[in-house]
C-alpha cells in the first residue's frame, strides 16, 4: 500500500496569486509549489482519493493516474472537492463516500454531475480497495467535517482532515497510535478558529502517540520549505510512504 500527498497547501496554495511574501517569492524563484490538499491511497492496483483538490488534473497527470476507483470527501470547502470534475469527464461510475450531511452540502455544487454518492456514518468501518476505512468527526466550524482512519495489514494511517484542536473524545480514541499521522497545520503559530497551528498539531500527534507525523494543509505563513523542514516535519507535494509486510519506508520524488 502506498500513501501519496498529492497536495500539501491550504486553500490558496503556494505561491499565492498576488502575494510577494518571502515564501511565495521563494517558490516562484526556485520553482516549487504547494498544490491544494489531496491524498492518494494505492492498494491492490486501485486508487482511493481523500478529497479532490482544484489542482486534481495536474496531480493525476504528474502521478500517471489513468483511473480513480473511489473518493472520500472530508468536507464541503471548495479546495477539498472542487477538482472532482477533472477526472469525472474521462471515466464513469465514480463512487464517492462521506457522511449524509457532507454529501448534502457538496451536492448543492455538484448537481450537474452524475456520480455515485455512498453515505457512510462516522465510526462505522467499511471496506474499500482492500482497506478498512473509518470516518470520524472533527471540528471545523461552521461546517461538518471528518477525518479518515485507514487500516491495512496491521498498519494504521490517520488523516486529520481540516480541524481545530477541539476534536471529540471518541474521535481521539479512533486516532490513537497511528503508524503515519497526516495532520493539518496552517501556520507555525497563532490562533485559528477552524485550523491548527504546528504547535497544536504536534501536541496532538504526541497525545495520540503517532509513530510518524507529517504536516500538511500548510500556508505561506511558514518559511520557505527548505527552511521550514529543518524545524517541522512538514510534507511536500508527491511525498510518498509505502507500507509492506516488513516495514514503513519513506519514498522521495
């Protein structure tokens, strides 16, 4: 099983149009970027996407993906579902899994598309592409939002989804002791109503006893990547993690 961070940026990505801060200018000068958030899970020759970012076309082309087998949406903000149509037009029978409320919220924007909405309740495990999946509630006001737990062959991967630090106790129990914790951290510090900063994200990782943590959904509030990565376990676009019967190996592109 392979887990790939297709995009590690927040809603604006990096560089931001019209922004000339140190981080955005470094991205322009050195040719790096953070595309909008999406995670790809590959198993048994099939592909599951957690969220479909507005940069989906580029992300799928860059990773040589011809077909998507299933999608999970974490919430109704555009940067997490807006790229669905990028592959919808070139394949049929796309199954999308999320809670009834999130389906209802996103359905208002997707009424012109014929896809297969599969309603799933939080805390009720289901099977997808050979994986055991459990959705859990997080706190991303004012909309409903979920995180995702993936279990395979004794491994556990947790994707926090967009959330602040006020996560329900039951969800924290679902998140405990992941082998890989993909957690959002909008900025190094500061208070945010809907999001965590890096200090909060790393504190949460410690609380749930994560074995490996990678920060994502990162804003330009961080220094340029080559500087930020010296202090924080910050992810980058197309960073991959492969799980086998033996060990967790980190892959670089």
